C-alpha cells in the first residue's frame, strides 16, 4: 500500500494542443472555503428555524394560528438568504483570487449550475422572508390620519 500524499488532489494536468502535459498547482484559500462552509451552515440553521416558526404559526388549536410567529419566520428566512449570499460571495472571491494569481494561467472560466442554484436560493429566501414580514405587519388604518385612539370602538356582541 502506497502512502497517501497530503495534497494529492491539488495537482491537475493541463493538456496543451501538442500533447505535452504541463503540471500546475491549483490552490484556493482554505480559510475562505472553511468560512464559506460555516456561513452556509448558519444559513441552513436559519432555514430550519424559519420553517419551524412557519409550521407552528400555521398549526394552532381550534383552527387559530399563532400569527406572532410569522415575523420571526420572515426574519429567519431573510437572514438565511443573506447568509447564502455571503457564502456564495466568499467562494466567488476565493476562486477569483486563485484565477488572478501568477501561479495559474486560465484562458477562460465560467460558473457551474450550482452557482446559479445558490444565487436563486438567495433570491427566493430573501424575497420569501420579506413577504412574510409584510404579511405579519399590522393592518393599516383605513384613513391615514386615523390613529388607534381616534377610531370608533367596534360593537361588542
């Protein structure tokens, strides 16, 4: 059994048109990758908390929901979207820094489908969080100049 190299997957062969192989070192900053992973775990935790708040808000005794849990659910979803955006941006900066380094020569590059999925997740999470926050806001008075104290009392049955 051969001993494993510590950085076995950091070398890739780049084939030139003349069938010559040129080996270059492929490095991304490990600190960036670890911080992006940690931020995405926070995003996942915020998504779980938002889902728990939303489920608890929709299920209530006697058909009455707990509407006061819609605000935290909206905030959790918005925070999850922001964490997803920050995580994607940290990874994008890591790749950009690797491409711009003098150690590697890249002719062209493009982002994969997972980048598009992460960006769409950010947009959906953030917009759903804002929508939940808007839905949980109290009703506006019919007349803008009317306040709670000026309103006529509702008849009690």
